């Protein structure tokens, strides 16, 4: 064997030691310098040679052979070392050449910690190992769906559908890739019922005289208090009905006012555009804040399924969306196609400007084509804001006439917290309930073939409104 080479520096060999340790293959290289600049091993005498051509590992007498790289590809660190070395001698312990074959203990107490229409949350007790556990493998219906770092003993499966039963098991894995026996199995059935909250006209500008560092007054800037209804409320989704950030919907204002309040449930929020969001060119602050949840920038309309229901979000800022909102416009054409593709689902539509309202700005006739599309498709509910009050209508037909059998029921929920606007002296036909002195959110329980509604007032208030209706 050639004489030891000075390239085997302490620093270089520590890098080798760190790398091979991370690969879980050859471990335990000593980091102790010796005469000649190479490393010795206190525990053994087996010498191996590293060659720059392929980082091969060759032992004296041919007893220990291997490749100092991962099974799939050479590590970048190994490539660096190979380039730096021509040849050097490394001493490793006999024990290091042995393979760890002891698997970790089985994870215990696997349990379902929560379940909804769209998520199953799991927890379990940590495993132990003679070296260390590095990860947990989560199996659903015998197929691996996730690898979780060993510092965590919980996982939430978000790739599930409503009213479906799943079986889960968990395995532990150590640094040598030994896997434990799978844990005992648990089953979880996702709910067939979804619970959502809806409101619009939410967060005051930080420069508003009533803002007061987000605490508001007793009559305005109440976004923090309405958001308290959402946090920990057990909702599967929050439907945010536009004018979410006053006055101009800038990203900085979203981050300063909306985010500390309603932003606490951002992960489950499905928004629509209000007119105030267009205080920024192209509603850029809104789209940047909500990201993909807001639909395509420049459009602002999209749809999704929740449990057995179909939900359509539309952009009622007709002068801002390409082609407007009339019959034959790109958005209206998309709406008809989307409704046609979901003929059997109970359906909710949501847009900002109320088609029918006894309050601020009244009936917005520019949304008539889309209202007619909803009626023709047997949709159940339209949710809107813009008028800063709460109002519930009886089911109505395409022209606004009472239709208890096939009509669309509209809720105006402009009570998200910003401020109130007036209710006119003449109340619209088929308006059943209205108020403009209590902030709060509308809770909808979406069941198979039916829905329940209840207005939830902010703490300290007593107004409520509730009922049940079957889908068409």
C-alpha cells in the first residue's frame, strides 16, 4: 500500500465522516490525526483506500468492499472529495463495516385526532431505535402516502373525499433504512356534511379613524371580533364575499388588517372580488395575498366541490372583467358550462354585488344573466355582500318572483365587520329578514340533499336567524 498522503487532512476526513453518516452506509470514520496526516481508528486496524475515479472503497485483503455514495447517485460532497483526492488511506473500525439490521420499535397508539369532509388528522406515540429513528412512513389503504420527519408524530391527510372510509397504518424507519413492523390499523370515515361560514365587507384600513390598532370601536372596524367566530369554529371552509380589505385592497393593508383577523383562517378561505379590491391595478393586492385560492388573476372566477355540494365563485365587477357579465360573455359562458358539468350537485354561487338588496346600491341588474343561469340550473343559494347589512330572501325565480319549489335563495351578508350601511324605506319583495345593527357571519351546514342556515352574531349580540331547506 502506498504511504499515507497529506490529502487526508482532518478537515477533509470530517467532511467524509459527515457525508457517509448522512448516507446511513459506512459510518464511524474517526476524526483523529496521526503522523503522516492520515486518520487512525481507535477500535480497529482495517485500512481502506479511496480512489478519485469512483470513490471506491477497497479493504486490505479484499474483505470490505463498497461504494462511498448513495445507491442512486453520488452525493455532491462525494464528487467534491473525489476531485480533491488522488489517493489517501483512511482507517475505519471493524464495527463500522457491519450493517445495522435492527429495526425501530413499532409506533404505538395510532389514532385519528380529527376528521372532516376534506381532512383526516392522525397522531401516534414515538418509536425507539438502537441508533435513531429518522422518519415515519404513513400508509393509507396499504399505500405509502407520506414520509414524516421523526421529530413529528402527527400527520394530516388532505387528499381525501367526503363520505369515504380510509384505513391508516404507520411504520418507523432508522438511518440504516430498517423499517419497523406496521402499527395497528385505524380507520376514519370522512364526513358527508360540510360546515361553512360566509360574510363580506370585512377589514377596515389601518388608516381608518375607527381602526385603533385593529381593535375597532363598538360600531365599526369589528373584523377581529367576527373572525373570533371563525377561529376554532369547526368550519370546513370560509366563503369571503368581497370588499375584504378597505379602502383600496393594497397588499400592505391586507397584511396589516385582514391578516391578523380573518387571515387566521386563510388556509380554508375561498374569496371573491369586491369593488374595493380594485383600488389596486388589476386587484393585484388581492391576488397576491390569496394566491391560487383566488382563481386566475384577471378573471377571479372559479369553482370547487365541498362534500356533496358544488360551489361557484364569480366576479361581479363587470367593468373590470373581460367581456363583462352579460349573456355570452366569457364569464357567463364559463358559468353555464360549469353548472352543466355538475347537474346532480346541490349548488351555491357567490359574488360580491347582491342581485337583490333592500340596502346600499339596491338590486344590481347587471348580474341578471348569471342569476338566470343559476335558476335554470336549479342552484340553491346565492351569497353576496356589498350592502352592509344582513338580509335573507325567500327562493325566487329568474325574474325575482316567489318560487318555493325551484327558486334560488339569496343571502346578503355584508356584516363582516367594516361598517354598516342603511336599509331602504322600501323593502324588496320576498325579503324575509333584514338587519343592520349586528355584525356576524352566516353558518351553512351543507348536508346531502339539504342545508341548514344560522346567522352567528359577534360576542355580546343576540340577533340570529335560522332555518332548513331541501335541495331541488
